[in-house]
């Protein structure tokens, strides 16, 4: 009979150890899930600001006056709340005479290569992204200074 009383106590002890082990596994799983959720949230925030910066680039590309006056500020519309986009000054990198035109005439067009850069920042998450893109624009001679 003595051995039977010892067994009842050991079952309780083993049951408590298993309960503690299962609790630890549950806590680790919850923490892992929370960390993965944060990683996904950060990735989404970066994708949002990259898309906003690309929208800024497209806004510049869609306007010829943005290259006629490279220092002109550009306002980007339709941005998600809390995201700001800053378009840097457009830079003309090179010019080449347009094919099929006389290179000596003052009004002959040139193919100009421009660098456009947009930086987007999310005030809520603090995420930011910078997108640079080259653009070829056919303009009158002398427009690229």
C-alpha cells in the first residue's frame, strides 16, 4: 500500500510539469506570432511609402512643365493619409540631338535624359523610401541646362 500513495503524488508532480511545459509553449507561440505580425506590418509600411514615392515620380513624368522648370515644386495628389512625398529638383544628365532633325537649327529638338527622385515618409510608422528614375524627354534645344 505504501507504493500506491507515492504514485499518486508523482502523477500530480508530472501533471504540473506537463502543464508548465504546455504553458511555456503557448507563450512562445504567442510571442512568435506577435513578432511575425510586426514584421509584416513593417513590410506593408515600406511598400506603402514606396508606392507613394513612385506615384510622385509618375506625377512628374506626366507633366512637361516639370522639366521646363526643374526647380518648380510638384504637389502629389491622392496620397494615403499621413504620407508626405517630396520631389527633389529634376537634374538634366545629358542631351543628344533628336534623330531626323538638323543639329544646327536653334529650334531643333533634343532628347534629354533627366534624373527624378522622390522621397516618401509615413508620419505614423516612420517608414520612408526614396525612388529614383531616369526619364528621356524630347525638348527644344537648350532646354537642358
